[in-house]
C-alpha cells in the first residue's frame, strides 16, 4: 500500500478531492493521473481507509 500525507496532496482539500475522484469517477483521466502520481500499478486500487500500524510505528521510532 502507498502511504500519502495531506501535505503531499496540497492539504486536506486536495486529499478530499482525490478521494472523491476515486469514489465517483474511478475510470476517469483524472483518476488515472492520480494513480500514476501515487505509483500504482495498472488495475491497483488505492484505499483511503488503509492504515498500517506497523509502518506508523517504524516511522515514529525514527523520530
């Protein structure tokens, strides 16, 4: 899964826009551009609700 932060998307509003595009227009050119930006493989789906506690904990240990 690909980790993304609000800062990567241009704030909360950019993140919400990306989620809306995937939810309402998953086959659109805009969704394809987001997939490319996220580094997703063809047919791979981005899940905005995905949360990996192990990845978060590893990041926190580095702080």
